[in-house]
C-alpha cells in the first residue's frame, strides 16, 4: 500500500460511484487458507505489491470464486499431508476456472494430487533454509537469482507431476521445488515465498501477481482513503456515529477518517478508567479537541473502575471486571449523549479473518455491534444497544492503518505509539490495584518513556515499560534502611508482537533509568530487568 500526498477532498466528487468491494475484486488475488500460519503473511506480501488480496476459506467453491472474479488464486500451505484421511481439499472445479493459480507448499501438493500427479512421504524432510537451483528462469522465477535461499517446511514431496507440468526449480533434497503448466497458468512452489527468510520470495510473488495474473497496482493509500470517505458518507448519510476512542493508532485513525467524512455527526467518547500512562488523557484531549477540533466527550470514571478492582489479584478477573465496567459506563454515556444510529469500530482485517463474532439484524441485514475490539478487548455489549456497525478499517492490516494515518494527518506520536494493553497499567501491577500502586507505576513508567525518548531510542523498541511487583525488598538510602517496591523493566523487540525478544539495552541507559527511579519515584528502591523472550514468556506480565 503506497503512501501518497495528503488527500484532496475535492477529488471525491470525480470518483466512480461503484462500491470499493466491486472495484477491488477486479484486481484481487484470492488466498485459499488451508491452515498455514503464514496465510495472512501471503496477503500482506501481495498488498506490498499494491495489489489487493483477501484470505478465504479453503471451502470456498469454484462458483463463489467465479462470482468474485479475482485476477489470481493462491493455495496456502498447511499442517496436513494431502493423502491423510480428512485432509482439507479444495473444490476441484477451480482448476477449470481459467484463473491463474499458485500453490504454496501444501497448496502445491494438493494441486499435484488433484490434477493426476502423486505426492508421497519424502525420504528426507526439508525444514529451514535451502538453496534454490533454477531450471527455467522465466515466468514465475524471472529475476530470482539462481542459488537464492528459500524457506522450506515440508515432509512430503511430489514424485510424479500431472500432465502438462514441468519442473522450474529444485533443491538438493527436493526435485520439484517449483513447477508449472504455462498453458493453463497454474504454478506451484514447495518453498514459502512469503517469509522474510526466502531471499527471492517477494520477486516470485511479484512475478505471479504482475506477469502471470496481469494485475494493476490499484491498492494505494490514497485510493483507499478516497473510497472509504465516499462509502462512509453514503452509508451514514445524515445520521450520527459514536466511536469509543482509546488513543491508540486504530481508533485514532478511525476518528480522523470519520471526522473528515461526516464532521460533527461523529461523537468520540473517551472513557478514562484511570489506568492510562502519565499525562496521556490530557494529551489525548489536547490533540483531538483543541488541536484538530474533533469532538471528544471525556468521561472520568476512575473511581468506578478502581472500586471494582478492590481486593482483586487474579489477572483474568481484573480483565473481566474492567471489561464489564467499561460496558456499563459506555451504555450509560451513550444513552446520555445519544441517540446514535451507528457505532464505529476499529476492526482490522486480521480480526475479520479470525473472528466470526458478529450478529446480523434480521430486518435490515446490517451487522450489529456485539464487541468493542478497539478499546479494551472486552466482551459483548448488551444486545439492547441496537447500533448498526460501521467498520471502515476492516480491510486493512496494522501496517496499512499506519500508512492511512499518515496520509490523513495524524501526529507521529500517535502513529508510532508503543502498543498499550486495553486494561492499561492495571495488568502491569501484579496483584491488587490501588491508587498508591498506580501512582508508583505511573511515575516509574514515565521515567522509562522520558529517558528512551531523550536519547532517541523510543522507536528502537516494540515496547518498553515498567512492571510493579507485589513484594518489597530491603534497601539503603541516606544511611537508612528502606523497605520498598522493586520495579521490573521490560524492553522487547518484535515485528508483530506474535513473537518477541528481550532488547539488549545499553548499560548506561539502564543505569540512568535505575538511578532516576530510586531517586524520583517514591516507594521504589530496586530496579531489575526482564530477559525473557516470547515464547516462553508473554510480553505483558498479566
């Protein structure tokens, strides 16, 4: 998704009135998911080529695909063997659609099996990096260097190719590492071109998308923003929209987009539960209300949330109570501020893929909001809150949201803000949450953010924060014995938060942070550093 200059809203009146879905489908690559951990990654890599892609179930029929009319189809990898009983198979009619197809790993093996070839257990599996020896450097493997490192993960191999197929590449262990039938435009690769370890992977994907499927680069930030604004206006008309604003990049981007589309018919509600970082509620109101003139209703519910957590130490119970109280406050305030016809949610494309948590109004066919994912990751809203749901970001991955955010003018401090859990500091306090302990952690967390910002290292880390433990330790300060709290520092690096490694922070930075904490934060006399990766640990402590 390419970022362009800020949107000129005057161009909106010149755009076609055809819905975005219909326009995108004509340049879409459909991905049939057979359970691969990399299916979403395939979609993201295709979108990096400025072509739209969607992940569909392997159960999608040939007729459904014909109606979608994608420019190409990719069959993902998967954990099964194609010859296993109960292994997932696609509709055999897709091979007769005349649409270019690329099978990846399991997808290639399924292609071979269904078209008359043979797949068997390999004498020797192939996992990890392997050198790709190219036998035919045109079409699928154009500009892929001979000997390129590719990522393999398979225990089966193709031992007989279907009629019309030829070998395009091999490795030392796999005779059929890439195959193709040029006449039918059906290709397969045993390696995973979507992973970063595959050096020529993106070139392979681009070859399929552009040379074989003949797609055009229509998936751009500017095009998305223009069409999203048009569709919001068409759907909402003169109705009112409510958005639960958290201050994170998703809900903030959505607020800016909606405000550009419908102006003051948008009402943002920010519920301050008291678990935000130091100065964040005030800064949020300043940015939205004062600087950009986006109406935000500030709800101070700190005492209510704190009271709910009295005596609670179990982390799951904390989350449940915070979620329940959020729903109660949201319901009360929406009734006070309403009525509203639409509830806007910052649902992203991974949520769409992974979740079926939606209801449909039997009368109108509209989706009805039953979950707020953009704020606290909490449970469903009461069913009597009959909002219609509007989700303008539901086609986007997280990195695409950030590109949209930049294109519509969000401040960098929001766009590049470290991920922050919905329950906030409440789950970075191990044990009971009290006003005193919140103040200690809030001040300690501020020291962390202040120091990494001053030394220009804020964006070197996926997250950097402090954790307060439910213990005290003995110390000495000013020749006097102290008995105070230890603070755990948690600095991690990651690409997407799914896996993470502890960061190798410079010793002098750790020293500065430690010195400031024990001198400036009342109630702290010791600082320790967490060197646990994910897995086996998690990023957050609760």
